[in-house]
């Protein structure tokens, strides 16, 4: 318009009245534009229009400023802020809030250094990426901090999440076992950051001192580990983005629900991950889902071998009370191992105590502190020599209810502790189930005593002899029948003989 007006005035020599008539512009505006030396666009003040978001804009900017000082995983999204504003009475839509958030960031509200990256591409079956994230969930009524393992295929983008109480070697090995089982094979490379469970020391450049136990796992599954440079998360950006996306999508629901056990949470995570494969589209192939690309990638994997026995071994000393200490908890072992140094095999959910290649005890692993876990059967040989310990022995408070009821009856009599020790001695010989059946039968009789229990147990454990058939040439013309009336006939015949004798 400026160029057109200048041509009409300076080249065509038209008057201001004629130019204003043809273009619908006032003569004052034309004079002001023609006085300008340079043909530049006029600058007018921005139109100020009220918005439905204005009463809440100050609160929104306060939230954005506060999130600048939070870790990235704790920053709220525009959708979350929109929901908070709705709770305060905001009647508008999400679009206005999202536009205000974008404008705040564009104006430098969250000053960030924007870097440039090289796009990466992976061949099918070539690599997977692994990372940890810290999340929170309510387990058994208590809000707990969880370490979530993320394993994601670099080509098909199939992913799996597994939650653990901590980051340790046995948790790392178990996460790989679950991931390879879900993926249906093993890729040829694994890409990691410099996590302490895998790298003992970070050297110059790509030099790494890799943990020996981690290398044993890699050798078992036959994949090659690769480690990123320091502060170079973009080298495993596939799984880094997966951590961010799953936190905003999947973990939002997981964090709001209450889970009875960690196993229930992991079962739900596995099912949700598999369901997401069928719904989410592949970023490089929008016409295909992740599940379809994964099915095409699966033939390129190496076969999945038997699971790696991923335990951590450490020596422990058995105390005089037949207990070992591990992570501020105590676990019982058989009393014949007291004052010995045995081997403890640490699994994610189980502790196995081994001596001379023989398994002495197994316990469910406890992640609480200052807890003592007894197996009362470990102390049975000891109470044969010290039966008086039965009355107040802490391990025997965990006996099944029938045994505790029998103990209550026996200890009220003189010498009842020795009788109870004899009953317990039958458990390693006949088995716990048989002893419980015998004890329940004795308690039902109303006269419980130790001799009765051992007698019933002996009768229950008697072997049933098979009936043998004897070969003979004789044959019966008439098979005998069970007829009790024959005894009455014999009695009447015997009475007649007595009368004849008189």
C-alpha cells in the first residue's frame, strides 16, 4: 500500500483527494506516510482486548516461575495447570491456557539453552536403551519411593517398565530378564548411561571400567554394552523421552492408585505397556503401530537364553541365636550353622543362604528396617536339648495355630515342654502337613497329649500293604456272601445242644 501510494503521488501526479478517494484512506494519513523518507511499515499500538484468562494470569505465571526451580520430572504441564485453574473456577478452555504458557516460554520466562542434535536411526534388532527414573506410589498403604527401570527397543520403540525398591545389581539383572522375555529376544547392543551398577570408573573419552558382574550378564545374553559420554543424554534419547512420556501418561494413574504389593503394581505396568504397543503409532511410520513394527523386528533378535542367575553373593556370619544380619534386618538359619561363615545370595525378592553347596534357608526379602524374620523349624533341633525355651521362644510364636493350641494345653502340665519338643521333633521326619493333621485330630478328641499325637501320627504314616492274589487251581462254585443272619442260626443250634446235654 505504501509503494502504491508513492507511485500514484510522485509518478502519476495524482492529488491527495483523488488518492484518498481511490484507496479509502484519509488525506491526513496520506500526508504522514508521504513525509516518511523510508518505505517502512507503520507501527500501531497493540489492541488490548480483555480475556477470560486475565483474572487467573497472575496465578498461572506464578506457577510457571515456581516450576523453573524444580527438577524437570516435577514440573507441571499446561494440562495440569489448566485442571488446577478449573478447580479455582476458571470457566475457559484449555487452548487459552496452552497459548499463554507457550507465550510465556517464548518471551524468555524459562530461559533454556537450546542445543542442536543429530537425528539417530537404528536398524531392526540392533539396539535397546536402558535407563532408571525415580517415581512415587502408595504400596501397602504407605507412599514409597520407587526406582523404575525403563527398557526400550531403539527401532520399534517397544518399551517395558518395572518398579523396584532400589537400584542395585540384582534389580538391574532382573529388569533385563523381564525385558528380554517381553521383547521375545535379545538385541545385539545395549546403550546405557554411566550408572554405578554397570560402570565402576569413567575414564577419558569412551574408556570405562565396567563392573565384572555386569559383564557376566552381558556375556550370558551375548549383547555388547555401550556407554554414553558424560552429560550426553541425547545419545540414548529414545529411552530418555520414554521416561518423560511415561511419567506424564502412565505413571499419573499409577501414582494415584493404592497397590497392595509391588508385584501387583508391576503386573499392572506390564499389561499397560503391552496395551500401549497396540495403540501408539510409530514416530517414523505413522501408519503402523508399535506392536506391528515390533513384530517385524522380532525375527532380527538373538534367541533369548535361560534367565541369568542374577544374584549378589556376600559372606555373612551366623550369630549364637542362629541369625544373620543383612541391610539392618535379621534372618534365621538352622541352628547347626551357628558361629559359621556362610554365603548369602541376594535376589530382588528373596534371600538364599548357602553353605558348602547346600541351601540352608530361604527368606522373602524385606526392605523395611530393624525387622527379624524367623523360621521356627530352624530351632527344632535346639529345643530337643533346651525344651524350656519353648515357653518364651520368639520363633515359636509364628507356629501354625494347631501347634500353638497344643502347646497351650501341654505347658499347663508338668513336663509339658519336653512332650511338646517330642511332637516338634516329628515335623522333620513326617512333614509339617502330617503333624498338623494329627494335632487337629487330637485336639478334636478333647484330651490332647503328646503320646496321643505320636500314636495318631504313627497310624497315619503306616504304609498300606497291597493285597496279593494267590495262584491256585481250585475254583469256587459259589462265591461267599456277607450274611449276618447265619450267626443267629448258629446261636439257636448251640442252645439246642446245651438243652440235650442236660
